[in-house]
C-alpha cells in the first residue's frame, strides 16, 4: 500500500499561471481533503469530497477548484496563481470510524508563487 | 467558534526526561480528538483518536489522555527520534455531515541526546 501520494513534490509558478496538484489514494477511502499549511497558521481545509463526483468548500476555498472524477483521485487546481498561495499543500483521505473520520495525509507539495 | 490551542509552542527535553504536551479545545460537542506527528518536510502521521473524556491510548513511549476540555500527550523517557512537531485536531459536532477538523498550531519537540 502506497497510502496517499501527491504529485508534484515541488513547484514554482509565476503570478497568473495555472497548475493542477494530483492526489491519489489506494486505501479505498470515501473521503478526501486538501489542506494548506502556513507558518504560524496550522493546517487549514481548502476543499473536501465525501465521495466520487462530489466536492465541497472548506475554510479557505477562494482561488482554488477541485474535482473528484474517480474515487481514488482528488485534484486541486489553481487557475491564476497569486503569491498568497505560496504554501505547502497536503492531501488527506479518511474512512468513517464511529462518529468521526481518521485522516491519513500525503507527503505534501511545496508551492512557491513568484 | 471551535478553537484548539496547543502548549507549549516548543519544548526541549534531554533524552530520558519525561514530559507532557497540552491541547486545550473549545467545541460545541466533540466527535473525536486526534494526535498527529509531523517530521520536517513530511505530512502529518496519524497517532491516536480519542472519543470521550477519560479515554487513554498508548503507543510505545507516547500516551494520550482526554478530559472534557483538554488532551495531554505524555512522552515517557523520550529518545532523539521522538523529535517532531505534534499536532492536535478536533472533530466537532457542527451540524449534520460536518467533515472538517480544526487543527492546533502544534508543539515542536526537540529531544537532545
């Protein structure tokens, strides 16, 4: 089991460029999430998905779009990158455990927007 | 508003010196509280889930406990390889179908040989 994988690991963009981050999981989890992590801010939820074909907004969704066409993949898109989107992006997946959901994280993508 | 506060922000321990990390939380209701370990340049690694006050879980040198207002991560006789940032997160009851966790900012633990 590879768990949760993310592509790419690093990326540098210029302001206004677009890109897509790919997340894949092989644990057959229903739920998937995209977070960003900034110094002093903790992890913040961008978007999430509760199943194939569904997406929902999290705490900081502006400037991002997502798609979940297949159960195992969750894509995060930046249509027009801004320096404020410089961050480390983590994907996570989870299954339901009782009333809650244990989330398992990928290794992260470090994005710099200049 | 749901809040999670971790203390201290940073902790330096000598190898073998036991201590505790604190996670205080304010939520309308708690579905679960999670502890993660994060090494530099890596994603958070799941450690524990706690569901109700009084619950305890252990893994090697780590023991997590939960009360109605806070959780502690006790580290017994730590080793240098326990150095990492430890994150706490809560899953509150915020309406039906809520899937969002609220994370604390973490405690950076350094264990000196």
